């Protein structure tokens, strides 16, 4: 059992550095969101902010890529995502077609670069 | 697979609503994206010398891909727990407006906050966009049970993927590691684009993408928050101005 979970210290770090700082935003959302009505105008603003923050997360991963993605040249990362988006629009918003095309461009580009 | 019509007697039972939620996991390509992402997270945890139980615990408790990648890579590179906690909490701010905007779809006048705790825990990008797509097809009084089913189904798929990724880590070629990491921004972008209902959503997405590179030059540590609130508020301002013009 101990081998499966590792040290109790690591699990404590998981809860204190991973679970709590992440979950606190969900529970704060529950505290404020449970009182808001579906037709409320403030929801239009909250949705726009949620969408824009998500857009920031997307831009950050592309500009400051983690791990192995950092080994891919900038132009190939941006090109793969742009190609994925173009295919998504051309296929009447098929996420599947867009994701597959973007990934193919990335893999083909990496393979071609060697 | 189609859900039964809103007035179908099949929706009478909360357990069936839960089951419809679980089976809706098969109706979205985002499940595949999550599967691949969690393969990557499992492999990353293995390579960073975390235990399998630890990374499975992180999938169950944290349940947000970017936060888990940040947690594993910061702790794995020798950062302190405090530094990791700060990085995780900054990345998790997005969950707040997501929860606030999606919960009103689930509640009835009788719903208390405690009924929504588990559904709230499941909310991350995938559940956020899928709730907008699927909940209108579910009778209001069964939406919490349905969301519980959808959330449990997705978490189960991701626990399996985490385990596979952890066990297979040594066999995954480096090319696939890059491809898996690209899935998150690609799938986030396309699912958010599909989720755009109003002009304010489209503007928020475009402005959010273009403001972040500018704001990130300030190196504030909360760049995403600044660019997100500014872009979202400008987008809302345009919406408000157009609505006023129409009235």
C-alpha cells in the first residue's frame, strides 16, 4: 500500500499545494454562483471573463510551452493551432477534425525537421 | 446516442439521469482529448518520480489538467510546496467564473448550495462546455444527477488513462509527449470557440488571445487574470452598448 501511495509527506503536499489552491476557486464560485439567476445580465459578463481567461491560458501554453512542447519551434506550434482552427471552421465546427489536423501538422513538422 | 426527449418518463428516475450522464461521455470527442491528456499526465508523473497512487489522487482531487501539469512539473523540478501552490492557484482562477456561469443552469428554486458541491468539483473546461451543450436537453430537476454521471464517467476515463500513461511512460516516444501537450491548448481553443453563443463570447475569445501577449510583457504574476478580466469586460461592454442601441 505504501509503495502505491508513496510517502505521507508527498500526499500532504498534494492536498496542500494541489487540491486546496485549486478547489478554493470552485468553492468560491459555488458560494457566489448559487445565488445568481440564469437570465441575469451579470452572467453575460462572467461568461465573457471566463472565456477570456481561458483564452489567456491557451495563449500562455503556446507562448511559454511546458516540457516537451518547448522543443517544438514557435512557428510550428502556432502553425499547428492555426491549421487546426481553420479546419474546425471549414468543417462546420468539428472539434475532432480540428484537433486531428492540428496534431498531424505538428507531428509532420517535427518529423520533417528530424 | 441521443438523450430521451425532455418529457420522456425515462427522466423520472434520478438514477437513470445519472446513467444518461455517464453514457454521454461517449458522445463527445473531448473524452478522447482528455484520455490522451491524462496519458501524458500519468507519464509526466512517472518521469518526475511520483507514485501511481499520488498521481491518481491528483486526478481525483485536483481534476484540472493544466493545474496537474503545473503541480507535477514545479514539484518535480525541486520547487517548494509554497511555490507550487501559488502557481496552481493562479492557473485555477479560471474555474471561478466557469462555476459561477454554469451553476445557474443546474439549480431549481429548491436547490441548496450543498446539493451542488460535487457537481462544482467536476467543473473544468470539458464539463463547462459540455454542460452548455447537454443540459438544455435534460429536464431541470434531473440536471444535477446528470452532471454527477457525466463527471463520474469522465473522471473514471481519466483515472484509467492516468494509470496507462504511468505504466507506459518509458515506452512513449518524445514526439508523442509534445503532441499530447499540444492537445490542451488546441482542444481548449476549439471547444471554447464552439461554445461561443453571443458576440460577447466571440470578442472575449479573440481579445483574450490578443491581450495576453501584451500583458505578459509586464510579468505581474497574474497576467492571465489581468488580460482575462480586461478582455472579458471590454467584450461585455460591446454587448451592453449593442443591446442599448437595440432598445
